[in-house]
């Protein structure tokens, strides 16, 4: 096979995994990235520990991607969570399973793994062209804004791995959407995923409790009931337990214009037990004391009940117990996509063949968050980005060998 020019546009996890896979197959690869350095969102994720994958049973793991799970199965089957751990350990990063089942590097940072990864890519002959921003199609080639001005670059095969629409300041700004739509590619509008939500807090509640975590609670939506914690923000709610429900709540807001997260503030006690213990309290005591002694609730949890409940309810033990076990937090809207951990939407699956090539643009492939799928937090997002980057690289290799 005659050596071909291979370009990967986007130096995030999907693009870098594709570069590693292609170069290991004997191809010469150039990675273009708009930022001064690659994998900036990857590094940002590493500041909180870099959750690289999840240890749950693979049959459960592979179904965590909503309606896209079936299309992602082949890529995930070829690069499972155990493979992700082996890959990281091959780069000198030992991993461990946390109490939640999430998998982290023992050093709890992304930078050592990224340095080792980039060193491997350099040894494989991968070239990195940073500060090269793709700006569309021009004269049969790809136009880039570079430190040396606008350049038209032509390649035999191209992988687009430009990310979704979250954290635009780190490079994934979705400017590519209009250029692909001009080529007839159907793209689902981007929406925030794994995001917080706005709530109409009163000024006193927001000023007193913004930044306070609600610990040891459960939350319920159409997605199910999960234990965990979340944080009161100045504008609403955010945190891991909220993110677990984000897709369900976002979709309900879109379809019905209203949604509530139902929170159990005392998951260790039954409603009957709470009602009994609250009824035993001195009715002349303050609400705070009755709630603390009868339900073990104080601080931000008590403040949340005061904020959201009718005062008449708070004075009735049975009604208060019922609300303590199922307190609805009415939501206004998701927080802006620029703040979201990830995004939903992107290139629709019908536009891609089984090798991740755009059917309407032969020789152009895509991977990662550009495609219409979403995942909960917990290592699912990164694993699927790596897996689709690897799958697209194999699709590129097969396409080149068939030419």
C-alpha cells in the first residue's frame, strides 16, 4: 500500500487514541489542534482525580449510553474498561477502584498519564501541529488558521475529533457544525449533559447556603433513585447526584416545560418513623429543634425544607415526614452548555457507516463527542471517547487498505 497522508483534527482523548492506533498499524499521522497544547479538557478532568473508567459489570456498563448504546457496543466491546486500565498501566499509570466503583489513577492526576502518552506518540512518529484551527473546507482541501496565516492542507483520509460543545474555552466550541451541515450532514442540536440546574432560590436562602453540600440523601427522577450528594449553588443545584439525573430532567423540561428532582433528606428512616418521632416533639419548641430532635435534620437540609415547603406543612408531623422523604426541588432550566461536563447531540448515527466514516464524505471519519451520544459521569465518557477513537482508526485503516 502506498503511504497516505492521514490527518486527525482534534487532540483530545478520541483523537490521540486514533493517532496511537493508526501509527501502531504503520501509518504516518499528523494531529492538528487549535490550542497551544493538546488534551486540555482531559487535564481539567484530572484536577478532580481523572475518573478514567468504571468497574461495574460490563453488561451494565455498555448500556449506560442511552439510545446510542447499541451503536457504541462494537467499539466498547473492542476496548472495554479492563482494556482502558491495562492501557493506562502500560503507560506507567497504576489504577484503583474507588468505593463508588469508579476507576482512578493512583496518583489522582491526569498529567503523568498524558506526558507518558505523548511520549509514546512521539516515539511512534506522530506529528503534532498545535495552534492550527480548522476553519472549514476550501478548494477541495481543509482550511486552517495557523501562526503563519491561513493554509489549505490536503490529506487522503481525515478524522474529525473536535469534541462537543462543553468547555468551549478549552477548544471544543462546535464551530464545525455549520461546515458539516453545509455538506449535507444531519446534526442533532447540542444540549448540556451532566450539568447543574437553575432554581428560584430566595435571596436569604442563596446567601446563607450557596456552596453547602447536601450529604447522605437520595434523589429520584425518571432515571431512577440513586444515593449520593449534591451542592446548593447561588443559582440552583449541581454536583454528582444531580448529574446522574441531568439527562432525564433536561428532557422533561424540554418536553413538558417543568421538572422536579425529588429528594429524600432522611433515607435511613421510614416516613412512619419520622412522623412518629416528629409528633413526639414539644409543639412549643422551635421548628429547628423539632426537626433536629425528631428527624436528625439541621443546617442546609432544614433550610431547604423551609425554602420549599408551605409553613402549614411544616407544622404538621405527618405532612412534614412525607415531605422530608420526597421533597420536590422545582427546576427552571439546565445551566449553560459552556458549564456542562459534557454535551448531548452531534452527528447523527445514520450519517456514519460501521467504520465511523461519514457516508456523504468518503475518506472523512469522526469519533468522540462529535457524535450524537451522551454518558453519565463515572468514567463512561472517557472510555467511549477512547473506544470510538480506536474504532474510527481501524475503520480508516480498513478503508485505506481497500483503496
